[in-house]
C-alpha cells in the first residue's frame, strides 16, 4: 500500500497486483451486483481511535456541523470533513485497510479519499434518515466509489442502516432532499424517491446486526436510509468514510451540495484531484 501525503504517479496494474486482493472475489462480485456488502470486523482495531476522535469532534464541532433535534427527540448529530483536524480520523484515512479494500471493491487501481462523515443518533432520536442516494449531493461523478458505514457501537438489526440491493444500478437518480425533507436544489424536477416504507416487501432491503468495527460498504448511488433510535436502544455512533476510484471527476451540480467544499477550483469533467481529496492507494 502506498501511503502518500502528495499524490504519487499512478502506475498501471501488473498481473501480480491484480492477483492480490484484500477482499474475496465473491465479495467484489457481490458489491458490483448489489451495490452493498457487509464486511465483518474489518475495522475492529480502529474502533477505539475513532471513538476518541469522535469525542473530540463532538466537543468542538466544525462549521459544517448539522444536527437535527425536533421537539421531543434526542439529538441526531452530524458533522463532515474533519479528517484534516482530527488526528485519529487522518490516521484512519491514511493507515487503515480502508483505501485498499475500497480499491478492491470498486475494481479500481486507485482509491482517493472523498470525505468523512460522523452521524450520531443518541438514544431517543426520533429522526429516521429518509431513503436517499448520496450521489446527487456530491460534487463527483463516476461509477467507482464506495462509502464505509462503520458503527462504533453494537447495532441491533432494528436500527441498522438499510440499503436496497441493486439500487445503485437503477436507471434514475432521484431528487435529493435534506434530511429534514426539504429539497436540496431549487427547481429540481427529478422524480421523487418511491415510498419504500409503504411497500417494503416490494424491495430487496438489506440490513444487518453489526458489531463495532464491522462496516457496510455501499455505492454512492445505492438507495439507503436508517431508522430512528428508541430511548432504550443505546447510542448509535457512526463514522462514515467515503472513497472514489479511477473514473472520479468533479461535477458542478448547480447548487450547494453536501459537503459544500467551498475552496475547490475544479471545473466539471476534470479529475477529482485536489488537496481535499488525497490519493491514498494506488497499485
Ligand atoms: O446513518 C444514517 O442515519 C444515514 C447514513 C447515510 O445516509 C450515509 O452514510 O450516507
């Protein structure tokens, strides 16, 4: 694995490289087919450092912090793009197996870090995360991408994030909304997400009981959502790490996406190559 502060030149893969993978070929195939796989204990060694980093983050959130707390609900805390100021997050990005596994799942020579996202539902958070796709929020286009949803607490099946198998290959991207239900972009006439909860049997919904350090790996176009957390169900602390591969290019989606990445000077169609997006792995 190359761990790089500055992007190294990307060499082409060799036969030896392609024979060595960090995930079983069947896991790569499952990810390509379903747009989602569960990876057991992959980040078990990173749970304590990530908990430490998360505590530091919640004690001093960034300007991008966006929490929801409707009346009568516990807080749903979210913050984004903190790897450059939280040492434990940076260590995860640079030194955990995530980059290598991301490259293998994506079938990509490279893995470039896109951003981190912390999502904490305190016990009694009445906010269900609505069904959505991440891709239309992001300033990136391309087919090679993956997010790791990494619980730092035990997750019973009832509060696990759920994903619709195969939805990353649905022919349409649906209108993105903020988690409070408002439209993300003005005058967006893309179709609404179908009412999945009204017809759960009609969709191949995947979810798991998880241990801290397991991960759900899912494609940016995969439709996913997450239940509320009842008062007795414990904290639900999630560290999400998002990666892109060889074909990632910048796209201006015509509005303030999420994360906003205010300092980018890239133009639509240019490779997503900027200091905010370090190239962590190449073969
Ligand atoms: O954890 C959640 O509630 C939602 C996670 C999510 O939407 C994501 O990681 O993209």
